[in-house]
C-alpha cells in the first residue's frame, strides 16, 4: 500500500531525529592574491582558506576559515573523532565536544580557527537537513546586512587606491575602508586621495592594524577627521593595548568611532575588551571566534551593553549570520575574501545597493564548492 503524506512526514521526522555526524573532512587551499597586499604591520601575496565539510544522511555542510593550513590538520586529526556520532541537529553539543578536544594544545589561534570552520559546517549541515537557509534557521532580524568595501592596501599606489575605492562607491556601497600605518608620514595624503576618489557622500574608514603608538594615533585621528572626514578608526593602536584604545576612544574627534576585536578567539577576549570600554564598535570574525555558536554569544555581549557589532571579512558566511544579530551594523566586504569566495563557491553573495542579502531559497549558507577550482589550489 502506498505511503500516506502523514506517514512520510513521520518517517522523515524519525530519520532526522536519528541524524548523526557521520564524517568530517578538511582541506587547505592556498590562493595567490591578484596583486601584492599589505597593511600597517604585515604583507602577503597569498591567502589560505581551510574548507571543512561535514556529512549526515546524504547531506553535506560546508564551512571555512581563513587560517594557517595547520587548522585542517587539527580538524582531521582531533576534531573529526570528537564530533563523529554527535547529533547533527545540535551544533552546540558538537562545538562543546570539539572545544574539549583541544584542551592540551590551547584554544586561541589555530585550534579556534579549526573549530570555527567545523562549527560553521555543522550549522550549514543542520540547515540543509531541515530544508532551510542558515538565516532562516537562526531567525532573521535584518532582511540584509550593510556592506562596506575594504581594501586600499598600503602596497597600492595612488592610482590603484583611487580605482578600487571609487569602484565601490559607484557600485552603491555607502562606506569604504583603506589600510594605513606602514608609512605614517604619507598617510594623511593617501587618505586625502581616497576622499577625493569617493566623493563627499561615502563614509571613509581607516584601519591601522595596530601600527601606531598612542600619540601618533591621536594626532592622525585629528588630521584624518579634519582633512578627510574619516568616521571610523580601526585598531589605531594594538588591540592588546586596551588602555590605549580607551584613550583613543575618549579623545578621538566627535563623529569618529574606534573599532577593534577581529583577533578575538573566545568570549573572554570580547568581554575584557568591552569591560575596558575600549571600543565604540566591537568587531568579531565568525571564522575565528568559535564559529556561529560563539558569534551568537558575542552579539549577546554587545546587546547587553547597547554596543554596535561589525562583522570582520568572510562576507559569504556573515551575510547569513549577520541577519540574525540584532546589534550588527555592517559586514566587511574584504577584497581578498570576496574574490576568493566568488572563485570557490557557487552562490557567494554580491552587494546589491550596498547591501548583502541571503537567498532564503538556497539551503544552508547557499554555497556549493566548485571542486574543479578547489583542486587547483590544494
């Protein structure tokens, strides 16, 4: 006798109730940049992305982190065994298992990036098992998330700087960010070049990546605001210098926000930064801080303090996650990561009218790995 719709629904529910994490794999892909890139404290010509895939009941969830290739070894050497057999519908439970597994090697850094990529894959897997997008699974409080263009590397000459930032302005992004700090004496002129390129109506952000000391940062904050209307100063001093960040936050010109937090690998880090009153806007990176499970906690810390949250890079993931975070104000559309995600994944989002929108009709994060592309960079 043919199975009724009610019986089919009941069987599907039973199958889901028994869904377990069957297998986890990871691979490190190293992709050259399209031009040399540098900021105030570092330079690079390639970027490594660690892609993790988790499987259950014929479905595959995908997550990733921009991290050292060693993170892939941590996933396959330690985390896969820890989460295998765990409930595929309970990413938080698997996260706890993974967190306990890295006790003896230390959590911040490579292990946190590995757990982040795994956790993202497990949330993607859960959404696919339930037949919904990640933004729907988490519950949207925003229909889309504002994107700001990010690049303007210190390795760029003025022509390349103008071209990139002006392009984002023409595309409708309402803010752009550039790197400063490698040549402090030239930074005011570079910032003026950027302002001329984007016009008066687009917000201009700068990111020093902790390159300045306190006095130079304060002096340049005043010049950047007065000469180019800069409204966001990211890591004017090291993010480890909470007193220095607080000093800059207190003394920066009116209308300039001080931001930091992208190197946070756990909730304790963010709590200490917030307790110090170090930032106007907290930054967090879902591919570093512990994945979606931890990112929800970071947002709760911000909400409890009525503080704004900004998502650091990895726009394809933050598009979905950001829609579920009430204090989120924008997502960094970072040139290098946006380019890589467009290369590697079908379904990677692009801003429309300056906003990144998740596609609720695509399952999970809406991403499908292009195997033929991925194999070129292993």
